[in-house]
């Protein structure tokens, strides 16, 4: 099939300049993914145990030209107490999780992260080794992946799919595995 190359390049330039409008209006209807698109809006997902690693990944993604949201490094709980995310994660794991103050905070943080997934063009799951599981993806991250899948967002895994009881569900969402190479996003 023959097509006019200059017109094709003009069309690609138009798409690259207007990709966010086109993605938001056409993709859900036509199943399009504009893989060439630069400056994607990416939400980083993963265990709170990886908050420091996520900050490094966020910096790399920003250097590649992407807009990034992820887990905050600190937050204020319902009682007005400021926490470092890593400290809160350790503290929470040392206490019964069914206490109302933990559940209310967790409820709020889940909703806030779902909003970030909705905002994004894609999510990047930072699945590092945890608790003896290679490339760990836990229940909260699996839920975030499910929201992204439902909303038609592209799902990237930083590392391979883990061997977990929910591996089938992860594979069913057809994530793209980056094998640690963030440049595959750009």
C-alpha cells in the first residue's frame, strides 16, 4: 500500500502534539494506544516498602520527559500527625491492622491512589523482591492494576510477572514487562 510520506509525518506530528486529547477521546472507543506518545502521564504503583525506590524511578521518568505521580514520601494522618511513608509502613506492620485509625487512613490512601491511576495514561508497577517473593506484587497493587485495566490504561511492570496465586489475573491484564529498562516507555 502506498501513502504520501510527507503527509504521514505531518499527521504523526499532529498526533504527537495533541496526544493527550486524542488518547482520552479515541482510545476508549477504538482501543488505540499511541505507543509513540512522549510525555505520558504515569502513576507509579507498588508496595509502600518500595517508597524510596519509587522516588528514584519517578526522577528517572521525569528526566525522560514524563509527568509522574506516585506514593507520597510523607503524609498527614487523620489525627493531624505527619508521617514519613516508610516509617508509617513499618509502624503499621507492627500493629493490628483492624484498628479504625489505620483503616480510615488506608481507605483514604487507596482512594487517592485510584484517583492518580484515573489521571494517568499508564501505570508503572515497581515490583521488586519482597518477603522472599521475587518481583512482588501485593494485593493493593493488584487492585490498582485492576483499576488501570478497567479504565483502559496501559500497564507496565518494571520487572517480570511474579509467581503468585494471582499470576493468571496479572497476565490477563496484559502488562508490558520492561525488565528494568525505563527507556522502553519513551
